[in-house]
């Protein structure tokens, strides 16, 4: 059985604008993100499950979308939480890294990241497999499904769907508020382009 589902990265936050690494910390949505999400209409959707992480920026994004879709249900799961980035969370991203931690962060697409306090690739991958099971279960319901995700989480999950190592760059980070429609085989959960 194949099913199309919606996927969206949460709305832009103040820390996104400031180029701060959020990880599992949180920052408020920007005014323009709130307006964009409140105006979002998914075409031909009569009933909708909105699955978000438990982090505030994703939950708030999901609630704003739910408000404009009367027959929707908001569900949360920590399985969709953004990756934990340890000591770098909340810090402004150094584009030209001068310390070893930022160097580790910027090399995360070429080798596993070994940051103090960060979620390892193995821990992230195990969580992604559990998330896949939850999403597969929701795919069997009659309701449409929208995932409100995080940038690094989706990059890793997309790699898992394409059978790549979760730490590879893959298709990269999607933009805040970008809405995509993908088709999945809910039997073996493979992605179709």
C-alpha cells in the first residue's frame, strides 16, 4: 500500500534568524512564520493527523496549522525531536570554526560527530527507526498525515528512507516552513520520488 503524506519543517524561529544552533533547546517562532503557518491550507484535506516533535517550535507550528484545518488532530512524539547537539546548543554557529567542537559539527556529513553531550549517530538512528514505526502505523489510518519536523532530524530520516548512513549529507536541510508531499510504501516504508 502506498500513501502520500505531507512533510514540513517547523516555522522559522528567532534563533534560526540569529543562526543559533537550537538542537533540543527552543526559540519562539517569528511573526512572519506564525502568519505563514496560520494561512497554510493543505489542498483537498478533510481530516488530518498532525504529528510533531515535543519541542515548542514544532508544536506551535502544528497548532497554527491545526487551527486552519477544522477536522485535525495534533499528536506529539519525542521520537521526532531534533538531534541533541550537546555543548553547542544555543550557541551562534561559527561559519569559520576556530574551536574543535565547531569543527566536529561542520564535518558531521563526512564522519560521525563526537561532540560532548551530543546524541550519537547510533542513538539518533535507533530513534529514527522507532519514529518510522510510528509513522508507518499512522499511514494505515484514513486521515491525511502531516509531519512537522526539524532540519537535522529530517535530513537524517530522509537518509534512513533512502538507505544511506544517517550522518551523510544526503539531500541536506530543508528550509523552514517548506511543505513537501512525498509518497511512501507503508508496507516497507520506502520513499518514492
